């Protein structure tokens, strides 16, 4: 089976993990935690970075650090991974969904503006599949309406907007280092900000709400959301290889497009003053009814793929926050993520593309591809 993703652990990962074991520093304090935070802050160009247990708690900490609470509304794209929306629910705030843009698949600034009410406190920006959102437009809206901006950069390590790394535009930003993310720590995440006060809130909440300078005195309901030194050791080794990962992924995206460009497929092309990091290399089938048959066809030939996320407003716990999101729904029903890990060989890529070509040539009539009469544009 050719996997959609797997980590590439061919750098100093083993050496650094052994250094943790040899030194007895295996818990959430130690050299690698500090060093990983320092180097990640330098890489993204922010003042403060705080390593945490995963990308989901990173988002929860962002909510806590901004003081988002019961009764507040947070605007979020409906087409995102569920963790973005759940973090809003953890803070007892209400997610308010917006639709996506056809061209970039990112949240639609015009729809954001429509959804702002007196209760709106923040916009949660998600840079989906490695393509940055339209940050000029979003920051202008936030400024005009005095709203916080949280950037969920879980899928966008190595993505740039106007020459600046994503996560440096809003008040606070989060990253994920799950096993299938651009760099991994196994499970892990990072919270970054340029604001010292916000950073101190993050440290406070992630470390059990411990008060400054007093032992075993806790002045808020805190959490244990820290990253271990072992995870940070893996993270530091991964960060050393980031340019290699990004160049490999960009090369794969280019090759897929070259080979498949003449088929009835759309690609996730960069739009605007951006650098796309291609966390996932994605295609859209022209017709929604080709999507599942193509995935089935690939699966039978040992090629794993993933559908796009399902819009969050469709999930039972968020149904009541629903509305009309035609672009997000269409993207979700036509989108496929192809094998995208940096170690994927050119031979594997050729096999995958040949199979996709075969799907479209063998099943060259719509009926053969398992389609009905649905012709959406
Ligand atoms: C992966 C991901 C997260 C959650 O990260 P975990 O480390 O898996 O908890 C959050 N948001 C988005 C958009 C993601 O892709």
C-alpha cells in the first residue's frame, strides 16, 4: 500500500531521543523543549513559542489566553479539521461558520464580514492544506471590527503570505506536529505569539495554572498541556530538515500536476502573494460522482487517498450553527488528497498517476465512472 502520508525520520531524531534517555530528561523539562521552542520561533519569525502536547490543546490554549468565553462568537470556516471548531466549544463560545472561496479553498472574507455580530470576539483563520488565507483582507476586517485573530497553522508550516510566515499576522497562532503533519513530534503542537502578555497566559494555562513564585499555589483552573523533552527532541531534528521536506513536497505537487493536467481535475494552485507548502497534494474531480469511484479504484491498486474534511456544520453537535455553504460542500464532495509525504519516490508517483489516467480512460463515459445525472459546476 502506498500511504497518503508517513513521517520521514532520517535525520538526528534517533540521536536526540537517545540523548534524552541517556541524560534522564524525559519529561516536559529539558534542553530540547527550550531549543525546539527557540528555533521554531526563529524559523517562523515570532517572539514567543510554547511547545504543547498537540495541535488541539494548542487551539484550546489560544482561546484561554485571549479570554474567549461563554457567550462569545468565534468565526471559523466550516471546511476545516474538526479540532478548530471543537476548541471554540471547549471555551463554551459559539462557532459561527463561513463558506470557502472557490479559487483558494480558504475562508471567504466577504462571508466573514456578513457574519459579524455584537457578540463576535475573534476570527479563527485556518490555512487549509498549506495554502494561506487572504490575510490582507482578513486583518483589515479584524481591525475595523476590533476582533482577535487566531491562526490555525496546523497544516501550514512552511507557508508564507507576502513573504511572512503564516501565524505572524494574528494575535496568536497554533501549529500541529501530528505524525502526518509537515514536521512531526509524534504528537505535539506549538503556540506562537508576538505579545508577551498573551504568551504568559499560555504558559500559565499549560502548566496547571501555577501562580508565579509560589509553590503548589494555583490561581486559575489550568491544564497539563506540556510537550515532553522526547517529543521536542524529535521536533528539533525535524525542523533541521524542513527545507528538504518543503522542496520535496513542492516537487511532488508540480509532477502530479504535469502528469494529470489534461484530466477533468482541478489542482490547488497558489493564488496571490503566497508560498504554498502543499501539506497535502489535493485534486478536485470535476464531478462529485467521480470522487468516490476514483478513490475506490486507487484503493484496489494499493494506493491510499483521503477525502476532504466534511464541513463542520454537518456534524451533529454543530448542526444548529448551520447555514448555506455551497462552496465548502462542493469542495468536500469533490476533493481527494493524494499521497504527499516527502519520501514518496518518483516511481510511486508515476504509478499513482498512471492509475488515475487509467481510471479516466477505461471509464471514459460518465456512466462507467459510476455517475448519475448530477452535473454541478
Ligand atoms: C491536525 C490539525 C489540528 C489538530 O492537531 P492535533 O495535533 O492532531 O491535535 C488542528 N487543526 C487543523 C486544521 C489540523 O489539520
